[in-house]
């Protein structure tokens, strides 16, 4: 039996892990034992525990409760916790997702404790090292033995950094194996969209109106009053100009910063604020909306999966293929750009949505590769 120690800590990572957890469970009995560690980076139940329940995942075996404090405090607690867990579990490999502090902690722990590291969603680059996530990605990729890449651009990024993307031998940190698998989030979108949609706490007339779906959570947007005000002004003006409600499930960080800056939601009448929603509820909102405006990398892709155009409220994106096809537009935290991009995308009629993120079987492909090499 192969023991895989999976590290998660945030809502998107739990969702990504659901696909591989299903794939591991579908293996022949006794082939894989997945042991999951939840670092607690997202410790709010609405941002964490509800997703395990909704996605039909077993509770993590270990919880580190590292959510409080700044980046370095979180990282230190995660490393201390993993240093105790890894010798106890004796995994054949450690598996991390994406680009968070939890990902970096898993990468550093695997490197120091000499455990082969598997990185799901490898090779992505925003080319902005002012973002903590960018540095986390780079360090994790270069500590990994097995790099599962979701896009062709990700392979090019790794090759540019000196990774031998043509290598086909046994994987190690010195000679990593790069495998193009597609994106596990596409697997999940197909799997859960086929299930009955959950009820949404949204007025029926709004739900049926082709509303605009928005999310704001990145710290460089929420923690800067000028950027946050520009985003809210842009979303509100867009809603008023096109006659649509902007539905905004509010991240806890956004709510805290609205209070800290003494911003009043009543100043934005086109915005309908609601509590954070579960993954399946977000898919239902995506299905019903006409446009997405977000600073979330994951939601940019999910919008594409469900064929919804997207305004990206960041200065760059890792998912450059969305821009190439015109299905997404970068507006940054600029009220005028958000208004113009939203109006343009709402007037556009997209007839072609190519399969950019694999065949919907990424997790199965990953499972097969893992069983082959570890």
C-alpha cells in the first residue's frame, strides 16, 4: 500500500483535493492510503469544514490549527506540526496543491525530511514576485519530484526555469518528472454540476435575472482602501449601468476590512452582499450568472468551465490562456476598467470555448502516475 500524505489548508485546496480523494478511493483495495493534514490556514467553518461535508470527504486525520497570525507565524506552526506528523506516518510521498502558505510548508517539510514531493497545479506563474503566492509556487516546484501541470503554458514556464520537461525517468527533486494531466478543478466542475443543485439564499428575482457574480478576497485588494474602494465603485457602477444586481459572497477578510476602513455597504446599492457560499452553491451561482468579476484564480477557471466571461480584478493572471481567447479581461483595481470590461464582455457572444484544461479525468491520470512511481 502506498501512503500519500496530503496537505491542505484553504477552501480551494480542499476542493482540489476532493478530486484526487475520489480517484484514490476508486483504486483497487489496498493500493493507496491517503492521510490528510489540514493546517487550519482557513479556520472559519464557512471557509473550511463545510467543504469536507459537502464534498463527501472524510475528516482530515490531523489538524494543525495554524490559522491565526501573519505569514511567518503560520508557516512556523505548520512546519512544527509537520515535523511531528511525518515521522509518525512514514509516507511514501507528500502531496501539495497550488500556492498557499500550507503548500510552502509542505514543500519545505518534504525537502528537509527527505520525502518525495508531488505538486498539483505546478508551473503556474504570474511573473509578480510581490505576490507571496508567486514565490510559494516557485519554491514548491523546485523542491518537487513530480510536477502535475494543468496547461501548456505551465510546461513552458518550467522549461524557462531550467526544468528538463522532456525527462521520462524515475522522479526525484534533482530530476523532476513533469506530467501534463489537465486540471482537477475541471474534474470537480463536471462531477458536481451533474448533481442536483443546492438551494441558494438569494431572492428569486435576482437569481433569475442573469446577475453579475463577484468575489474580492486577495489581501492586496482588501487591505488597501484605495484599491478596495475602486473595486467596489467599479462593481456598483457596472451593475447600475447594465441594470443587473452584483451578487457578492463576502469573504471574512473583506467584511473585516470594510469595517476597518469605515466603508458602508449602503453606498453601493447595486451590490447584494451575502454570506460565503459552499463550493456547490458557487457552481449554482456561476450557472445562473451572466458575468463574473473576481480576483480569485480558481473562480476565473470555474467561470470558463461553465462558459461565463470574466473580469479579472488583479494586475495579472496565471491563467493566460483565458486572455488569449478573449474570455477574460484584466481590469485590475480600476473602477473605469472594471466598468468598461464588464460592459464589453456582456455585449460579446462567445461561440467557441475550447477544452483548455484537460479531459475531466486529471485526478485519475495523477493517481495512475503516482502508483507507477511511488
